């Protein structure tokens, strides 16, 4: 039996598909390894010659893909998967000399099924399909991870509620170069425009789909105060507040911008300074 964790490396491109080979026949393992040498997008991270060792390696190495023999002593390929029902399973390609296992293989959601002996064309087709599935899965996981990260460090596109209860220190904006982050303290003022909030900062202006009220719920109220039904300001950006007509006021920002302060909101504005 063959049982090892030899490694191959990849020097360029996207992350390799980390692959484990499981078969009780040394010649079958050698054949799989030889066939994968022509696929630079695949990295063989380990080999196992029996089911129990396969379970150990899958748990410890967490491969993206497994080429798994069906018939092995003490634990067949299906039993291996049953032992892993408590973890997120990798993609699986079953390999066997007996075609009666094919239907059962797909019943357990195997990605593909290789019937020994297989030719190079069939093997290459299987590998390309497996790589494509793993890549799609990785992209989906990365997308969810990014969304989770953004929920932790910044309000989402729809600013609905307090979420974790912490005030956002940064917000996320979309630009030509993708997602960017702006520190909340660097925001000068906010302006409601239709279904969007226009964020004014020294770095420019950014539109974010949200209501002004929803946006403000995620920001520190000691810093951001509403001064008009469609405007809020970072009080640390105010240089002066001057009386204006009809009981209104005018807030003059450090950059010279002037914002109208409605008399209905002037108490909210002056409270942080009292």
C-alpha cells in the first residue's frame, strides 16, 4: 500500500486545486499522479492506500478535490464519505473498475465517475470539470467571506438597523477600481438624494443606495448629526455656526462649504457642543 503526503508546488496563477488521491492499488495511484502532471492547476497534497487513512488526511489536509477508489479493504469509498458527514465535504471523483457502483456514486453527489481503465481524453475531461466546479465553489465562498468581512468593518449597501450594535468605523463605496473604504471620521457631510445618500469627503463624492436615516443608524451619533431632513454633518468638520434667516442657521465647514441648518434640527446640532 502507498501512504504518503508528498507535495508539489505551483508558482503562478490562481491558487491550485488541492487534491488527494485515494486507492489501495499502487499502480492506480501512480496512474492518477501521472495523469495530473499535465494539469498545472492541480496540486497533489497527499495519497492514501486505505479508507481510514483517507479519512484522517481529509480531515487534516482539507483538500478541495478527492479521487476516491470505491473498493478498498476495511472501508470502501462510500464509507469514507459517511465518516465525513460532520464536515464540509470536498468535491469527489469516484474511481473504480466496476460500473455497478456508478449510480450509487451519483446518489452521494459525486462530481464524476471514472471507470477503470480510462483513457487520457476521458481523464482530462474529468479533471477540467472538477477544477471548474472547485473554482466556482471557491469564488462563492470568497464572496461570502468578503460580505461577512464588510459586515464587520462597515455598513452594507442597505443600511438597515444597528446590526451588531457597534458603530461603523469605515464605510464601503464602489468606484472604477472596485470596492474602497472610507473612514467614518473622514466624511464631511451626507446628503439624501432620491434612493441614495451622497457621501461628501475630501476624497470625493460617492453614491450609496440607502436612506439617510438608515445610513445614520450605523454611524456614531456623537459625530454625525442631522441638520436638515435631507442633510447630516460630521460635527468635527464644522468651523462655525452662524444665524441665518427665519430662525435657521448656517454651518460653515472647515473646507468652506456652507450647509443650511433647519431650525427644527438646530438643537441636535448644538447639543454635542454643550
